[in-house]
């Protein structure tokens, strides 16, 4: 990308230099004098390329001639392009009313379709070819009240029949701008050539405006997404001013907004120059950290601000004469800045060489266009030079900003991914912790069975339908075991009993530890036969209970358990069944507890069944 930018910059400079000598494909007119004394251009029977009609024209000061009957008297010679308000010629001609007529003759024009492109800034005109009106811009008049300029180009086509010459007449009036007359020479050629040239010029201007507008929106996007860096705002204002300048200077405002007042266009065209320079000065200081003495830069900004105020509050005859001094002031400051960044780059390699090259290209193109204005160089390409140089600088900065944005975006994305990973890990940890908390709150830590709190919660939140059974049970002789062999031994016994209890229960049965050695089993969809089957399964498991726990007790605690007939670790149960009607679980648990007491009173290691109706 860097090499592409350098190539574009070098190409731009080369094109600018070449265009000075070749006018980018335009031929030069060859002015002579016809037999009747009229200044004429000999076409030699045709054109290989469009011709810029520069040179000596016939001029009729303070007079609108009849295009059908061009007089020989009262004419003087004048150079096109030129300003009728400058030099001794003004005093000799007595041009003070702001209107006149221009005439030039094209000789030996072959029959065919031809085109004329006329760009007369701030000047009203009417175009006649061989006495036929072909168009114009604004309204011509002999005074300021009747004359109305329009900021627009004229592209017209006409057919030339078999004839020895073609007369071109322009009736011109200008009571608005200090520069009078034809400021830009018309372009003549075949209709295809002139139309292509006009299209290329307009397309170039539209392309430049598009670059600047795109840079504005992209910069503001960066400002919103990257950070609130004020440098991006200054750069966006700089691009906005450039977009308006190109649109105003190249008649795009008049092309897309035909009814826009010329006073508004002129203020936009001149206002954008100091506005862009001020925005650039702030951008420069923030980006490069290089500045001249503060009084110099402040003075520079104050002068530009005063010129902006002058443009806003006065008519163009007052603020126009200050344009070139302001431009050369900007060029001078630009030269200082260019030297600064060049020296800084040579010492520290900062700013980047591409940025230094972009500043150099922009300064050179501004100087080239300044000579275009100051020297009246008849060159249509140079009219775009400053805008092209600034567009190149904008693209260089856009490349730099984009690179920094993409780098920052990558860093932000990477940081976000790392943060997201940490958040996900932390969320998972919290989820596991919450699950553990919820499990600990609802389960017994020793036996891993649900606890009394969970039993109460389920009684409150769940509804049960008949048939429904409740089992209340505890271990026989557990206290004696606990007292004789320690609480650790008791814990192992409870864990083993809970395991056999779960093994005896079904998948949908709910088993709870509600006390030291007391347990409750809720059995949905269970009638009398079902609960009795559960009791039998548990008693069968308990037959080998002492044998099963003997090895864990010996291995973990070194406790030799007595023979099974002396172990006497059994279980007693109270069974309550409700096969019809409303289920009151708390009442059934109470009944099961009472049934358990009856079973123990009747000899332990047995169950007592109660069927509720």
C-alpha cells in the first residue's frame, strides 16, 4: 500500500509538470488576421485534438454587437483569457460599465459536428455561432440591475455546413466580480472530443469531492468507534472544506443546484480556503507535535479567521483582492511545516516518510495552482492540481489513520476476546459455584441425599396425586454403634445406609435425610403393593449390611466390626399410603413418623403400614 501511495504522488507531480507544457492534450490556437482585418484562427481544415482558443480576439468595449452583422468599426484587440479591468488597456478602452462583446473567427472549418466548452466564472454571457444563439449563463445586461451572473459551465454542440469560416460571438457582462471579461478561454473541437474532455473534467471533480466526503464519513466513523480524538474532527473539517471548495470551483454546485445564488457560491469558494488552512493547522499540531512559535501560528490563525469574517460580512470586490496574499501566506506556512517534518523524519524517522512525501506533494500542487491563478496559465489540468494534491495528502492520512484504526481495532478485539474468555471462565465458575451453593442448600453433605429444607420446599411447591406413599425410617441401634466406635464410624454407616436406600428406591422416588439417622422417602404413583415392594427390597439389602460395611470400617478406621449376628444394624419403617382423595404430604409424613414409632415398639427391624382413606 505504501508503494502505491508513493507511485500516485510521483504520477501526480509528473502529470502536473507535463500538463504545463502540453495542456493535457489541448492544442494551442493559431491567431492571425483575415483579409477583412478580423482576428481569426486558421484550423487548417480540421483538428486532431481540441483547441484552447487563447490569443488575440476582437473586443467591443461597452457595446453589445449584433451577432448577425458584426461591425468592423469600434473594435480593439484583447487577449483571451484576460481581465478588462487591469492595466493601461482599461484606461485606453474606457471600460467602466462592465459589459462588452468578444468575437473571433474560425477559418477553414470542415463540415461536421463541433463542440464548445465555455467556463466563465462569475460572468454572464450569451454565445452565438454564425449569428445563431446556442446558449449562455445568467443574464447579460448593461448595468448591475439587469445583469445577473450564474456560476455554471456551458457545453454546446453545433453543426458546421460548407462554409469558409465560422464566427463566434460572446456578449459578456460582469457587474459582480472584480475580474471582468473572459477569464478562461473557450475550448473548441469535434463534438466527441469536447464532450469527452468535459466529462473527464467533471468526473475528476466529482471523484475528488467523493474522496473528500468519503474521508469525512470514514473519519467520523473512526472517531465514534476508535476514540474521541479531536485530531479526527479537525481532519474531518479539513476534508469538508476541501469538498466544498472543489464543488464550488468546478461549477458542481451550479450543476446540481441550478438555483443557488452566485453570492452564496462565491462565499463558499473563498471561505473554504482559510477554513481548510485553519483546520489543518490544528490537525498538524495534534498529529505531529511540531509547531513554530506560538505567536506565529496564532497570528496565522487570526489572519485566516479575519479573512473568513471579511468574506462573511462584505461583498466580493472587497474580499477578493486579499485572496492571493492569503494563498501565499498559506504556502509560506506550508513550506515551514514541510521543512519541519522533513528534519524531524531525518532525525527520528517520525513522522513516517510517506506522510512527509504527502505533505510535499500537497505543497507543490498548491504552488502550481497558485501560478495558474496568478499567471493566467491557460491550462485546465492545473485548475485541479491543488485539489489533487490535497486528495493525495488525504489518502495518505486516511491510509495512516486506517492502519492505526485497524491495529487498534485488532488490539481491542484481542483484548475483548481475552476479556470475553475471562468473563466466560468467571461466569462458568460462578455458575458452578451457584450450582454448588444450590446443591449444598438442598442436599445433605454426608449422604448426598436431599435434606429437610428441600423436603419442605417440594412440599410447598409441588402437588401430588394419588396413589401416593410416604416412608419414614431410621436405623436400629445406630446410637449404640456411634457411641461405641466413634462418630467417624457412624458417618460411614450412614453413607452406606443411604447408598442401599437409593438402590432400593426407584428413579422417580425422592429420598431425604431429615435427621441424624432418620430418612423420608416420597413415592409418587405408589399404592400399597408398591410401597411394600420397596420395604422388602430394603430389608433384603440390609441383610448384608454389616458384612458390607465391615471392610470400609477396618480399612479406613481400623475398627473390627463384630460378627453380623452381634452387629444388629437394621432399619425400621413407617409406611403410609393414600390411594384416593386429596394428598396432604405433611400429614402423611406425620402419620408415617407415628407408624415408625409403632414398628420400633413392636421389636424393630420391621415396618408398620397405614392406609389412609
